[in-house]
């Protein structure tokens, strides 16, 4: 299934998937804004398919591939989360969407945070999953290894390097038998150049947020972490939640970095409880 593209002012375009509530739905709480999902760096809108399906008939859902993800155009040098947030506001304006509940995973959580800072009126609530609001040595080394993998062996090699760092052991045990299918899906959905640009941008210094920045984000915020997350330590997640003035913290037992994929029922219950 092909999705529409949104044209940006500089000539680039983004792939998006807008799923408004059906006008025939009588159960939908019309006072609540759509839920917008922001992908992790190596993800596309497909990653949110199950969560989007679970919200069908109850909430509008907006999915999109940020610049460099999936089939969206490659971002300019140094675009980083602030640039992606500006792109998203342009998409909201084009669709006539005034406000969203923003759910961001990993790199997408950094975009969601920038959206809340740059256009606070466009966000009602925030959910930050696996969020590294600032750089750490461990994260930098891991991301650099991903970039090296793309350069050395393309998407196939990157898939094998990235996967065991973002999912927990239990998920890998359950899904190791379908590695070939996962690899095929990963290489089909992504482009080496787009991923290379995103990885290079995220390694640039100065892209993090400090305590004063986080204190400006007054939206109700849920910070989620997987218990076995290798990229974002528990201490860093708690630091994020501590500096956000209106937040709470939840940790998913037995999950790695990709909580929504590894524990979809648990994640969906968290959204249902928080996004009311």
C-alpha cells in the first residue's frame, strides 16, 4: 500500500499516513486530538501498525516517515530533531490538525520533545519511549557502530548490528527463526543514504537538551523505558522524568529498547491509561 506524500517548502517530501476517526463512529471521544507517532531512527510507519490498529475507531492517528526514513526524502546536512519538528508542523498545517498527543520512540522521542519546545500549543500530551535527551558515551559508541555498519556493508550488515542492540533477549529468542524475513523487510523499507544521514546528524555535538530545556516542557508526559534497554540507562530515563515538571515514569519488565514492538499489549495499556 502506497501512502501520500507531503511537499515541504524546500522541495523535499515526506511520506505520511493520516487516519482520522470515521464520521460514522459513535464511540469516539471527539474532544481528544489525534495521536501522532514518531519513528525510531531505523524505523518506518510500519513499526506503529499494531498500535495504530488498536486505536482505530477511538482516536485519529497520524503516522509519518521523517526525512531520511523509509521513502521520505533525505534531509539536508545537520537537519536533526529541530528540523524534523519544523517539517512535522508544516504537515500538521497542511492537514488542518491543530493539536496532537505525541508519542515518540528513541530518535522520534527527541523530535517529539523539540516539537513540544518549538510549538507547545500543537501538543496536548507527550509519551517518550527510550528517550536519550542528551548524549552519553555508550549511546555515541553504539550509534557510531551503526554508521560504520552502513558504510561497511550497507543495510543488510546494519540490520545485523542494530537489531541485537535495540531488542531484548526474550524477543530475539521468540523471533530468531524469522531473521530472513525481518532482514528483507528492513532493507525494503529503508535507504542506506537516508539512514547514513540520520546517523551522522545524531552524532553531531550540541544536539542534546539540558535540564533548563526540559523544565520548559510543561505538558503531561509519560517516560517509558524497557528494563533491558542497552541504549538508554535507567538513570538517564529517570533524569529525563525528573527534569520534566509534569511527568511520570514507567518501566517494562523484560523488554529492550523497542518496547512498543516487544510488549505491544503492555504498551497499548499504558497509552490507554495516559492519553485520556
